C-alpha cells in the first residue's frame, strides 16, 4: 500500500507522521510531504517531499501538481495545517482514499474544511462526529512507566518547537536555588541568567530524567509527557489558532485532573507556588498514575486496520 502523510511545518505535525512511517514502512511505501522550511528539514530525511509554502495560489498549484504524481490508489492522511489543503485538489481530480487526523481537542480550520471530503477523521481527543474515530496519538505507541524520585531536583521547561518568549521570561526569574532549571528553546536562541541550562531540543525519551515538566499544551507535547509518565504543569499558549492548547487541557480534565495555569495566572508567583505544591512525591506519583486513564493502545495498528479496510 502507498501512503502519503501530509505534515505542516511544526514538530507537532511532523513527529506523529514520523512515528506512523516508522511503524508502517516495513510492509508499505510511506512518504511524508511537508513544507520547505527549517523545522521540517531538521526533523525529516531528505528522501521526503518538500513543497514551497502555500503563501500564494501559484505555490498551491505547484504543490498539488507534485502530490498528483502519486497514483489514485494512494492513501493520503493530513495531520492538519495549511498543507492539508491539497486534499481538496486531490478530491476534485478523483482521489478518494483521503483521511484527516486531528490531534487537538478541536478541529483546526484546515481539517474542518476537509471533513466533508474525507472517508474518516482519526482523533487523539474524543471528538464527536459520524466520521470521527478516536484512536489516540501515534506518539503513544511506545510507553515507559513512571520513574518518580522522592526529592524533586530538576525542572524542565518545554516551550514548543518555535520557542516561547513568555515561558523564557518566567523561567529566567524563578528561584534557581531549590531546583535545577533546564529550558528547551526550540529553534529560538536565548541567553538566560546564571543557573539555567538551555538546549534547542530535548528528546522525549529523556523527559523521565526530570522530576517535573512545565510545558505548553500542544497535542504532541501532551502525548509525549503522558506516555513517559512525567509529572507536568501545563501553560497553554494564548497565541495559537482556535485557542486549541487551552481546549486540550480542558478536554483532558474531563477525564483526569492535570495542573495548569490559565493565561492571567502565567507569572512567576503563581508558577512558583504550583511547582512548590508538586514538589510533593505523593502528588507527583498520583498525577502520573492518572495518565493511564487517558492513554490509548495500538494506535497505529488501529489506523492501519481502518485505511486498509
């Protein structure tokens, strides 16, 4: 089976595609199509397909022409973002093995537009709709158990693949005497005050080296934190479309209770108080134990069963 995964320009779009490709490439021909931008080139090998960003109709038409090189029996799965709009052109040209994958708790603008033209919509959060199938996140395929130390020593800030000046500023003024603070800065560069270590990207497999994570609440970040069972405090970004990061946290809190700070409370004082609260071994252990209620099993196998049926 030929499978094309459409991934926009952020790690949140790309890394789930990479995970799907890793699991399905053995028995299928899987390609990832993304935009010709910095983050896609950092995360994907050069054998994938890179299109000029759809900043104008000319680039869109060129991108559609490129993906139409795949035969009509190819399965296309869009994980959201502007790149998924090629699904519309493919549908017009007679392609029908079309799917979307919504990883957030609300349909993004592109996926919402594409919904009438696809066979099914796979979801991480329990979204309603006759085409929706809640299978979880592709990132959940590999899980590790909790590894909670009694004494909290290390706090990791995950600021997203594009970084976050707001989170940088909060981390910079926190008291560094109690805990070692490490900040994952994404593609941004930032000089911090003494006592803070920074790194461009910290792999999810290393999250369990930290006693607590302070993170944005993008779907990929949530899935990685949950599958590695690391205690986390979420700081939803207000600078995202459709307020989806806050809606992700609110959706989770219908199933379990995870700590988060709303926009007006995202400051050094409130965060310090919450970090201190979760320095308790018992609270951190209780938190990560609750993650299992939101985790999913055999995600990519369920995806594959649906697209081949």
